[in-house]
C-alpha cells in the first residue's frame, strides 16, 4: 500500500482542518481525495445534534456524513467510482460511539470503524489510504477501543489504515 501523499490542495485542506481542531478540540473532521486528483476533494466535519444530513437525528460523525454523501461524490465524478481513496481523519474512527443507522440504502452497524470497513468492502476502489492524526480520545486519556478500530481493517488487502505519526516523522 502507498501512504497518503500530502500535497497541493489536499495539504491545504488538511492544514485547515488541523487549525479548526486546534480551535475546537471536540471537532472531528476529515478530508477525502479520489484518484490523487485535487478536483475530487471534499472536507467534512462531525455534525451537531439536530443535523438533518444523516438519518436518525442526533449528532452525526464525519464518517457517517461521508457515507451519506458518497452518491453525490460519484455524480461529481461523472458517475464514476474512484480507484484510489485517500481519507485523512483528525481522530481515529470510533468503535461504538455512533449508533447503528439506516442510510445510503442500507443498514450500518454501530461505530465508525465498522461503517468505514463496510464502505471499503462495498465499493470497487482498489486502494484505500486512511490515516488519522490522533487516536479517538475521551478527556485526556486515549480510549482503549481506539486501537481496536484500526484492527477492524486487518486482512483487507485494499485498505491501509494508520496513525500519521507512525509513517511521517519530523
């Protein structure tokens, strides 16, 4: 697997979400790019209570918003699914903080790690590069489940999920 290439507009979008998170540590955001093409780049934030993007009410995680909006991204790409998907998250996907939902024409299990795993398995992209800047946390301690979220992707050859600092030093 190839690591995410932090360049161009993708780099700028990541810098923007890093700044936003520095100002609001509770914000979870992601930047997604398809086929290493900066014209196919989207930024999503977690959504507050009362949001109407993700079915089921309550708050919605950025990963859930990505799933709900996927068909729109395909439409923006002339109806074509991507071959390469790069996703940079500010925090690792949760294991059970997001509820099970009916969305995007299917049933999605609790937890964003499960939802992302289901998306990876369902879509034809051959190369998924998913990294995060920090482990999902509660207060100042790292939630032990954060490590399990990454383990959910073990054995999926087309998915490479990692902590940014593990591969990009300095």
